[in-house]
C-alpha cells in the first residue's frame, strides 16, 4: 500500500498515563494510505496495544505489537483484509514471545490489541484481550468486540452474574493476548445485532460505514471507570477533539489507576462515504430501470410472437353448399283465330328451354257417323 498524507476519516487521538504514577505502557499507531498505484481506494488503519508484564516489559511488548502489525498490513495489497490481519497478529505474537524468552527481565510480557481497518467505507476489526472497539451510529453505542478475560468467560459460562463482575479480583486476568506461548487467533467477531451467533458476528466483517458514524478504540483504563452510555453522551455532545480529552479527564477524575488511550474516528459527510450513499441511490435507480426495460421487452416479444402465431394459422374453409334454384316452367297461353277455329297453346319455357306441348285439333270432319 502507499502512504498518503490526508486520511479520509476525521481523526482525534490521545494517550495518558493516568494519575496513579504508573508508566504508560499503551501504544498506538494510525496510518492513512491507498491500496496501490492503480487502485486509489483510501484506507485507514488504527492499531492499539496495551502492554502487560510489569516494569518496561509491557511497553516493549506493546511497541512491538503496534509496529509489527502495522508494518505487516502496510506491506499487503489489502485484498484479503481478515487474512492479512491474522497474519500480522500471529507474526507480532510470535516475535513478542521469542523476545520474552531471549531477553532477561522480559519473561511473560505481552500486550492486548484492538485493530480497526477501514478500506473505502468498509470496516474490518480484530481484538485480543480487553482493549475495545465501539461503533456510535444513529444515537446508539455498540460494543463491537468481546473482552478476553477470565471474568467475561465466567459470565458467559453462567458461573457469575452480571453484578458479580464489578470489582471482581479476576477482572483483569487476560485469557488471550499477543506474546502467549500458543499463537493466539484474533477474534473477528463483530457484534452488531442482538441475539447473534458467533458465525453471524463474524459475517458482519466488512460492514458499511455511513456518513457521520464514529468509531472508538480504547484501552481498559477508560472502560474500567467510564460506562458505555457515558462514553456515548460525551462523544455526541462534543467535537471529536474535545470528546477525547473529556473522556480521559473523566477517567482520571474517578481514579485514573491505569493508562488511558483513546482513538476516535469519524466518517465525514463527504468523500467516499457521501459517494457511497449516492452510489446506492444510483444503483437502485439502475436496477429499477433494468427491471422496467426487461418487463417491456418481454411484453413486446410476447406480443410479436402472438401476432406471428395468428398470421401463420390456417383458418378452416367453411363448408358452403350452393343452392341452385330449380327452373320454373311458365306456360303462356295464346289464342289465335283461324278458319278452323283451332286453338293452339304455345308453351314458352323460361331461360331458353323448349318444351313440346300437346296439339289440339277440332273434331275430324271426314268421319262418318254410323
């Protein structure tokens, strides 16, 4: 990938050691880039690590985790985000574990991690330990990640109740982290809807971010002392920079017993997120036009087929019987005067027919009476 100076998200970050005097063992790194010279899709990566393992060892593990994960992801082409993140996490964990064995005083060091990678407007996440990722959308705050702690596992198994989780002595016993002997698998479950299964949560990877969405990565120094709804209220009612500082200040007011790191990202109402909104609108219009065109074409083809079918049909010839009228004989009687007073009827048949009629003669005169 190619590093770019201008991120396509609005970014605000801060890290504080807290007020207990503890050394800050939190480390984070953010990076804006494009996928390749040919593919200018913007990408933004945020990696947070919270070191564990005691004096100096924790910060070394956290720094190794941030550096190796970021480097591995930036060396990729970004085409298989989850596979790339998994490779980066395994590489960082193995390097931390080998360092803990080879260097004196670093035995048992490790680090939690929270990773958010936004490619274009698609979000991919992973986590180990109790560093968290939240999504703030449409006046809701959603915890996308699950803590990998003893207390969380005991609660899910029904061993303890929700009320027992507060101030429990095993609250910070981490069950999955960078630097463990057995190479850990990053948790790709992204919890978004209620009642989801593990498979459902994993399928949420690549969720579409919307204009105005806010994404929060934080270490447990914040979430131990500030509740989810308080976090939501602070972020919604303040600018991003002010919200980050107020969250850290609120945690410190309540004891600040641990390091506090906050990374707040906002999807702006312009750029790729606004374009994506119009792309969806245009895509819907295109689908509608294609559907109308398909229906119209089908109708016209059907109409043409029907017309051709009617034209090719042989209509049956009606059986018409010609009725020829019979010739009617018309007799015309003519009366003629002759010396013999002979009456000769003449028959005139119609239409040229000649009919021989009878002849009437007077009584013979030459016949003698007996």
